[in-house]
């Protein structure tokens, strides 16, 4: 009997999820006005289903079985096409009233920005610290300087090009990443004032740059963080794409 053997199912959704599982809109999947956890429960013969935003669920996974295993208070930032975020306080996901808890990527970090983010606002962290954001900062930097740099040889610049050049010590690439690191480290310092995490975990494709990226973020984090939070370690995520699987399972296990 399926119901006897299985406590439930968990699901990460790429968009805001209300406390009851309701999803108003999920742009990447073309979803509008539905409750996927109720639908999935129906398909699974009434088994309980818990859902959450995918970055929040990944944060729960990293806090349970990943880089921050054993921690009750964690901030996860995923640096990919966008900047995702998940906040765990006292072992629980901070989802919020509108399912937008932990949307670190849409913190307004530059009030002078004229270009719009995908969300419609201007100056979001995502516009500087995502893979696309890093390229954007690099292109702006290249346009503003005559300095020699390996970055000029690429016809279609990628974040990996910038990060590789940064690790090789290319001056312009280092300037670009100093700007990105300041934006990200400074924003994380603000969030640390709110939740005071035991660890801050960095994941997503950009995190493949490894320790040099972490050092760059940590430098600015320590510069801006409140005294009591300055020593909070910034660490690389370890679960990769499995983080959401662990987190989804943990949501169900906590219910038992």
C-alpha cells in the first residue's frame, strides 16, 4: 500500500509559492493560478504533498545534508542565469506572506540604474551578480576603459571568460569581479543583519569558479557586515542540482 510506505512527496517550484501551495504565476513554466501540490497529491492517490520555491527548497537541502549540514540558520544564494536565494531560520524555510521570502536577487542595490531587471524594477542584485549580470558589468567596464585585457578577444563574452581571466589576475577582470563582489558581499551583509546565519552558502553555475570567487565575496561581506556577523563563513554549496531533492524530502520529513 503506497500510502503506508510513503510519508509524502516534496516539490520545488521555480516561482513564489504561497503557504498553502498556491502559485499565482510561474513564468518559466507558463503556469497561472493553480495549486500544483494539490494537483500532485490527487495524482498520487491523496498522498500529502509539500511544495516550496525551488531556491528555498535548495537552501533547506544544503542546511540539512549539504555544505551547512547541521545548521539551523542559513542563507543560500544561487548564482546562475539569475540570482536565487533561500533563507532558513530555526530550521524552517522563510517563505513569507506572498511566497517571496528570500528573494535576494531582487534586493535593490543600485538606485542609479537605468536599465530594467526582468522583474521590472531597476538596480536589482541579479543585474550584477548573475552570470548575465557579470557579463553586463564586464561590457560596461570595457566600454569605459582603454586598458589592455584578455576580455577584448572574445566575440561573445561569457561569465566563465570573465571568471577565468579574474583567476589569472587580468586587471580589468579583477576590477569587474571587485564590483560584483562588493554588490553581492554588501547585500549579504544586509541580509545577515536580519537573520544572523551560521553560514552563507553560494551555489549555482557561477560558483564553479570556486574559492577565488568566495574570497572576493567574503572580503566585501566582512567590510560591510555588522560586528557580530563579520565572522560568518561563506562556503561553496556541495549538493549541486540534488539540493532541491534533499530539501523537498526534508519538508515532508519535518511534517511527520
